[in-house]
C-alpha cells in the first residue's frame, strides 16, 4: 500500500440537542476546523466523502444537503450511508487511487428524529420490522446470548459503563461525563434485559471531520502526520437469527486483515490504546474478543483486571467512548479522531503515555453486522 | 457577529414522513407467508451445499452462494437461544410492554427465528422450549404467528 496519513481532525462537542446548529452548520464548522488543524485550505482538498443516512436525516440523498458545507463545491463528492470508519475507508481509497487529499465528514442529530423508528427501519420489512425490534432490543438479545454462552454477569458489563463515563470526565467533547458506581448502573432504569439505562449510549447530536492525504500533502501539513498502517472491514449475515450473536466473526476477520497489513502479531503487546464503538456496555468486552486482545469469553475478565483502564496495559476508550456520546455514523469517526489525537500526543487530560500505535474500530448494522478496524501510528 | 445570536429564538419545524410502500415479498416469501396464513405451518428451506436449514425460507444460501430449492416443514416448536424482556413502550411495538423478543431455534432448523413471547416472562430462560401460537385472524404476515409460549 502507498503511504497515506491522517493530517487533520475536528469534532464538535457532542450534546443531547444542538439547537443552535443545523446539519450544514455543524459540517461547515468541523470542515473548517479540520483544515485549520492540518494547516491546509479548501483548495488543497480534491475529494470529499460525507457520511449520512436518509432515514436519520429525514431527506432523500441526505449527503446533498451538506456537500457545500463540506467544501465539496466543484469537487468529486460522494456519500457513505454508514459509520464514519467506513467513510474514512472510502476516503483512503480515494487517496490511494490518486487524489491528493480527501476530507471525510459525518453528521447526525438524534434529537431531530425518532431513533426507535429509524433503527427499526434497519430490519427486514417483511419478516422483522412488524415485530417492532430496533437497535436497543436487538442489542439486548446479543447481550443475553453473550452472557449465556460464557456465564457473564450484568455487573461485569456495568464496569465498562463506570470506566467509560469516568474517562469522559477528561474529554471536553463528551456528552455524558459522570463518576458513577457499579451499583448506580445496576440500579438504573430497566430498558431491555440485561440492559439498563447506564448500559446504553445516549441520543446525541454532533459532527466530525478528518482529512486523509498522500505523502505530498502530508509533507506540508502543519501537524505531525498520523500514518495509516492497516485497515480492513468485513460483514456478516443480515438476519440476526443467521448469526451467532455471541461471536463477532466479522470483527475478527476485519482485525485479522488489518493486523496483517500493519504487521501486528500480538495486538495486546503492540497496540498502545484502542478507541472502539461500544454503543452498549457489553459491546466493549465482546469487541475486545473479536479484536483478538484476549480469547473468546475473556473480554470481561480483561476489563475486570484493569487492563483497559487509563493506567492499564491497553487503555480502551480514554475518550469515554460511545457510552458517553453516540452520534450515530459520527461515532466511529470520533473513535478514529481520538486515536489520532492519542498518536499525536494531543489528547489532553485523556492522553495515554507513549502511544506509538493506536487502534480505532467502528461498526454498521444491528449488533455489529459489519466492522471496520484501523491501525494508525506515528512512524511512516 | 456573536451579539445577535444570544437573542435568537431557536425555531423548529415539525414534520412527518409517512410513505406508503407495497413490497413484493418474493416467491419464496409469498409461499412462506401463505403457509402461515392458510395452513399454520412454518416453512424453511435447505441449502444443497452446506445442508443448513434456513427459516424463514430463503431462495439462496449466501455462504455457499447457490440456489436453494428444497422446502422443509418445521415443527412450530423449538428452543430459546436468546431473549430479552423489553420494558419500554413505543408505537412501533405490536404489543404493550413488558414483552420479550426471542431468537428461537425451531426443531429441524439451523438458524434462529426472531419472534415475540408475551406470557410467563418471569419464567423465561435460555434453553427452554417454546411453541408457536397462531393468530385467529391471519392475513399473510409474520404476525400470523401471534407469539411463542412456553411448552
Ligand atoms: Zn449453504
């Protein structure tokens, strides 16, 4: 693979409701901030990828409404209707196919639609949609299958919520930063067993942008380029019943390919920090298993031992993760941005010591139907 | 610039998108739904390559990438593979909470079948056997199975 780097990043503060900004306002702000971060102008950008979803935005071909705000005027622009990690993957492909620099933007306003209706829309309209299932109840089925297979407890999942909401106290962009206990999580409102309120991500508004460039632009960008070492995505079956929800096989395959590309043999030893998309608490241990940081069934033990805490061998979600803000589609791009800031050493109070190599992960579809894994580092 | 913003009243507009669709359910889907409606039967289909029995019946096996033509009548009974009891209410739900969603491995099938459980929620456990209760009035839709009940 030719060399490509992340040269600029920006995100809005994530909030329950951004009533002072429309989609295009948010996208314009993060586009300009990412350019400023990179020390580039819009004229340095020759390709634009936007991430949006028509159901979420309530408009057909929703990417069209933010093209100008993303600096896409007179440029090659297209839209990924999926998580920002997938949008960034497409942005990287553009750069590898000869474009000099791609800006990838994602936006979402959970406050403006009805997330239960829009995520119910993910499901098959003939066999599943009439049952009323949506993102939360599907996730609860996955959490149940995972607990049942390995004999896990709700308290083990609650520890993730405690850790990530606590980490969010160090992240000025986070929406739900709080010091809570396992008991607080256990006593929070029942949503869909085994999930309780604090096991679930909030509804969020926000936007994020990232600039991916080839060597020519990277050489003259203001910030130290963060090089893309490996990236892959993989998808599994659509219908929930066709999948073993306790085994994230698409994530394992994406990780295997990304590690092979990056030359990583022992991820737990070679990766210094991970930002992963845990929209629900149980997802963090499950995704850690899929990412090969431990054996299947041992993700919760890894977390319980403190390995993934700020002082542990592998801090996971120093930002507070998606439990602390989950603007859908933006959330994966935020993971990649947070990982980039960690490699640069610019993560402020949430900075992990000596980060050479970072991992970011995002997913699309109910219960993580498809996953995208990024390995980035400071060395070319 | 910033002065006028402090005094702006943030206006919103209410909208609603309600688009009628008429989805053809496909020939395999039509036979599956007609069997629910007319015979109270749950039909699956078996892949000629891997032998997997899918339910609802499929026209193709994605893994083997081949056509499926063999129909299999499944018992309207099986085992709870995964379940969740839902405590929140929303108009998209066909029943008032609490109720459960379950992935049910029907006898003779190799994949889970997603449906509802409405009764005995406090007795639910992974691995318990359940059977389909059909609706009295059936029109060729997935809710022609009203729900599953503990055996
Ligand atoms: Zn097959």
